[in-house]
């Protein structure tokens, strides 16, 4: 599976790419996810200007489906 950071443009339409979200944000990622990787931080920062590194919480021993695992 390709990572989100490598392929996020495939999932976004032009309206989303022109939009930014400037409010507080919490992103949760599974440490074992091949979809959400540490490289995804740059993508998050481009879409969410208020995003800070501490807004990303990694869940130990979880894959992509953090809420399910």
C-alpha cells in the first residue's frame, strides 16, 4: 500500500487543495500504519497551517484503523 504522503493528491479535489483549516487540530495515527507515515506531517502542514508536530499523536501497536484496533 502506498503511503498517504506519496499519494494524497489522488484523494483530494481542487476545492480542498485551495482550502485551509486554521483552527486547532488533533491527528491520530497508528505507529504500524503504512498509510499514515511520519512523512505525512508535511502534507498536514500544507493543508492545515495551524498544525504543529505536537498535534499528531501516534498510537503504539496500532495500524491504520486506530479506532478499530
